[in-house]
């Protein structure tokens, strides 16, 4: 039996391409009275920040209030909008490839394995991903559908990445990391913009956006995007993994007065994605036949009100609804999530600040299995209620301590407490030493609670069944971290982190006690998830940034991890092999050059050691290590016109990054040309 990745799927959007062209026509026909200021602002934002500016860029994901990155008591990295633009990244996984401590591997044309500090898999089970505070972590299988996380990359302000637990603020499933994708205000994306591109991998990309002002401090933007991606080098006899996706969206920001700001944003998507192999395969039982295509569609809308009482106190109220539909050859799933969140930041005397908040979320999931896959019951409504409190304390000698905890009740595992203690000591203006101790949990999913799959022929007797276990509780981690940041000279910065994680109660598939099904008279031999794997991991992460000259910058990152997992039962799902699913050593080198005649050049070289073991393979065989090079050249021909040419995976005709045989593609060498026009 193989339960492979769920992250595939898409149906073509009806009329999406026409909508993109219509948006482009709107942009072309729009007045250009503010064209020059808009273009100037867009060019300014792409200038490289200095090393000192990067070290002191504000982050919000560590404490849910702004603070300089250099003083944060967490292993946090920021990928800026300028870095994304210069690299030519077309999606979020490509944009965060060089964050130390992250393992980002492409499995097929649309499928990615993104993980932090171990447990690499296509489901990213221990990584919480947020988009402007909206959780895109699904309760169906414990992870992220990366194939539908589509953005206009130019609209991303920054991506904040926390390695290590973030559960004291963000809640369950922020076990080994948090990725927070923060988009730009509509005020910062004024004017009209269009782009078109084609290449050997990305066959077609077309996008258009228009941003305007409605008066009285109300700014807006609307956009449309369409992508058509060719298949990678998929295995012989497998289905093609080519895909296409359409996307429409908007954002409105209103600064009502000095104290109140309102944001409303939303988008919809529709597409079709090819699968190399079925999401669910049972050895000896027939699965889906013919070309494997997954239709996906969905949308979300988010509203946020921010009120400032005074310079150091404010509150925020956020409400969103998110809907996703996946028409997979193995199942059809419809998930709706409604979330209400309140957060307040208040000073407490001259040396303390309290941040607290409450969240309520309800999730309605309807899953209809096809063939071998089934959930029982097929429909489920699950609720989550949580609150957090955090106390930031300033002590003498430039020591800052943050105490916090998340209290949560969910319908999967019940009541959870996830505390953390963080401290940062500013040794000087350019040096910070920090440490943290945190507890976090990954809660069970519908796959672990409600699954009901016949592993053997259902007409036989006895029948082996994979069944959900309502006594399966959360997987737990206790994390210890120590970090040091220093800027010895103005054009050099170093960021070093060491960690030790202790895991208890990880999932282990075990034989249960046979029982007689009164309805059919069959003897059922159950397979159940139980919390019977413990383990630990130790790792080092480093990032160095150096600017030898104003026109030249280098970035070097390195990650090391050693993980040991100990089964306390039969471990039929081979959880122990996750110990080797992340490359032990990862090295990255990036270089940015500002050349004459408005030319910018980017190069990224990465080298990863082997994936030693994979749970998807019976004997645990992993994947070889690899080295690859990406290059992007940009020519700003005029204030309005930009041309770029990107080469991806240039060292080999094709290479394997992650996945078991028959479930992965080899990623091809590719080139992609892009034309961008700003009005």
C-alpha cells in the first residue's frame, strides 16, 4: 500500500485567459496621469538594500508586532521583493530555496516538497504557511497544496521564514517552522502593468494588473494571470505532469483616518494539473486509469481592520473565508474555512508590552472517495478556538525576554498548550545573542482520524483495513535554539543558529485487534495510526551576506541536520525513514550584480547531499545528491519596458530532486524569457 502525495491537481479556468486579456485592455486604456511616479516607485523598490538595511528590516512573524530582524529571538530570514524580482522566481518555493534550514525540492512539474529542519515530504506536515495571516494549511492531510499557492510575484512585499516552532503565537502545526507571505498594500502598486513570457518549461505566462485611487484615501488593484507549464521528464508509462492555472484577484486599502485602516482582498483560481501517479495506490487493487488529471478551483476573501490607539498600542480584527475544491482521480474534496481573529498590543509600564489575541475557526470538509479511497464519515465539521498571550520584557544591559503561550482547543486532539521562552541580548549595536525553548504540536488530520480504506480485496474474508484512530493524539516537539548575529563591518553580516529538537508520539502505523463486522460477517484486521515513534534532531544553520562593492553582493548559506528516529512498535508506515528524508548538508551561493547599461545579473548555485531514506520506498532507498545553477539576466530597456532571460537547472539536462521511483519526475534544464511593460 502506498499513500502518496495529495498535492497535485487542476482544471483549466473557463474564460480566464479572456479575463487576463480584458484586464490588459483595461490597463492599456486607463489614464496614465500618474504613470511617471508609479514607474519611479516601482523601480526604486527593486534597488538592493544595503547589508545594514537587510539586517534591520522589520519582521512581524516572531512577536506579531514589528521589530528589527537583528534583534529577533528566533531563527528568522526575510526574502525581500527585490530579491524575488532579481532571481526571476515564478512561485513561492523557488523564492525561498536559499533560506538556510529549509529544504525545497521539486518533485514533478507542479509538486514541491518544502520542509524546515527535517521530515521532508510533499505534504510539509510540520510547517505552517500563512498568506497575509490566512492559514493555507489543510486539515485533510496535514500540509500545503503548493500547486495552488499562486501569486503575482511583484505583489509580494516580503516572505518571512521562521525556522523552529512558532506555535506560541500561531498555534498548532507550526512545529518546525512558519512561512508568512506578506503582500504589498494597494497604495504601493499603483498604475498599470503587464507581462508576458514563454520558454521551454513555462510555455506561456500572461498577467496584467491595474492599481488606482478612488479618492478619500481608498486605493485598489485588480489583476489576472494565466500559466501553462510543460511536463517535466516524467517516468516511462506514467501520466504527464503538465499543468495550467488561471487566477483573478483584487485588493483595496483604505486609510480612513490617522487611527483606522481597512483592507479587503480576495482572489479566485481554476486550473488543471497532471499527476505522475495516483494520490492513493493499493498494491493488488486497481487504481485510476488513463491520463491522471486533477481539477482544482477555489477562492478566498479577507477583511482586516487595524486601529491605533497611540504610537505603541493598537488592535487588529481579521475575518476571512477560504474555499478549495479538488477533483482528483482518487477523491473529490470540498473544504470551506471561516476564521475570525483578534489581536491587541498594549504597553505595560515603561519596560513591558503585552500582546494577546483570540481566534475562532470552523472548517467544513466534504470528501467523496473514488475507488479505493474513503473517509468515514465523508462529511465533517471541525472547530478550533484558541487564545494567546505574550509578554515582552526589557531588562537592564539590553536584554529582552519574551514569554508566551498558545492555549487551543480543536476537534482533532482536544486541548493543547504550546508555550515558549525567548531571550535576546544585544551585546552591542551590531551583535545579538539569542536563545529559545519552545513546545509545539502537530494535530491529527482527517486522514488519521476518519480514513477507511480496504487494503485487501473487500470481498474476501478476513479483510485488512486502514482505519482512523480517534485516540491518536498530537505529535509533540520540545525545541532548544541558540543563535548569534553579528555585523563585524558595514558590508558583512553573519547569522548563525544551532538547534536540538526532541520529538515524542510521532505517527506509527500498527496492527490493531481483529474484530467481527456485524453488518457483513467479515473479520476485520485493522491498521491504525498510533503515537509510537520518538526521536531527536540536531542541526546548524548559517547565512553570510557580503557586499565587496556597491554593484556586487554575495550570499552564502549552509545547513546541517542529523536526525534519529526510534520506533516503539511495528512501524508499518516506515516513519523511521524520515530520519534520512532531508539532505544532511545543503550549500547555497547567490550573487547579484548591477552592470552598466541598466543590466542586472543574478546567479544561484546550490549543492545538496543525498536523500538517504524515503518512507515511500519499502527498503527506504533515497535519492542521489545534486548540484544545480540558476541564472537570471534583466535589462531595464526604458523606464517602462523590462526584458529578462532566465536559465534554470543549467548544469544537467535533467536531474532528480525528491520522491520515490514512479512518483517523481526528473526536472529539466529550461530557459524562460519575459517582457514586462509598466504604464
